[in-house]
C-alpha cells in the first residue's frame, strides 16, 4: 500500500513541516472568551493540509469543509465514520490528491452554546441563517483558499474541487454556486447537505 500522506497544520499557508497524526493540532488564535467576536474581527483560523504521498506529483486539490460542531482533524483519520480518499485507509487511494481542511471558528449560537460552525443559526430548530456576517466571513475565507489552491495548480482551476459535510456541505455548495462559474472549478463533492435558498437567509 502507498505510504500515508503528510499531515500539516499551518495558518493561511500551504507549507509547513509534516506532523505525526496523533500530535497534529490546530492552534487557534482565540483568547478563550465565551462569546464570539463579530465575524469581521475574527482572525483567520489555521487549516489542515494533506499533501500527496511521497513521490507523487500534485495533480488535483479538494477543499473540504467539516460539519457543524465538527473539527477538521476528524478528517485525517480514515476510521472516523467514513473512509476518505485522502487517507491511507481508503481504497482506491488518491496519491496525487492534495486536501485542504479549513477549521471553522467557534460561533455563539442563539441558544447560548459556543460551537464551531460556518454560520450561526436563527434558532435551534431551523437551518435558517442567523448572523449574516458569519456566513459572509465564511464565503470570503473559502474564496481565498480556492484562489490560493488554483495558483498552486498553475491556474488549472478544473483540477480544484470544493465540498463538505452537513453544514459544511451547504456552505460549500453556496460558495460553489457563486464562484465556480467565474473560477472554473472542476466539481463539487458533498454529503448530508441541502441546496441553499434565499428564503433561508
């Protein structure tokens, strides 16, 4: 079997030293407050990067967003619920695939909990958007990541893909519908999401 990919965690950069998977951590730039700062004031959180396995050229990139209350680190292990194509547990393994796993910020939800998410909900029982600024911040961040990855591919946007799970799927699809035509993205990969509608905010 091919060797496991290199796991990296760097904030806003594509490089970095490989980290052992059991010690890979994301150092969030927060101060442990119980409330989230306005979206426009949040500093960028660090991303996880999975590089192609040794000896394999970078052929394509997948930007994948975790779900509500999730964590990007969960997607580095192939034995967590699913077998992902970028882990050594997957079959068939994708040796030329580079994966970017952004970490969502902790956001104060209207029912009082501080949870990781790509936007705040209007209520605990609805998928509607609560704070529009939180969604706008996620859209901006996703676009920045996509542009950086397209640059790494030498402008070959058709080899850059976007996707996610659950809330991450919905936000990724929202960004894909908005940005894919102009950027020329290669496709979308999502699970357990829904098509965003204007009526939901």
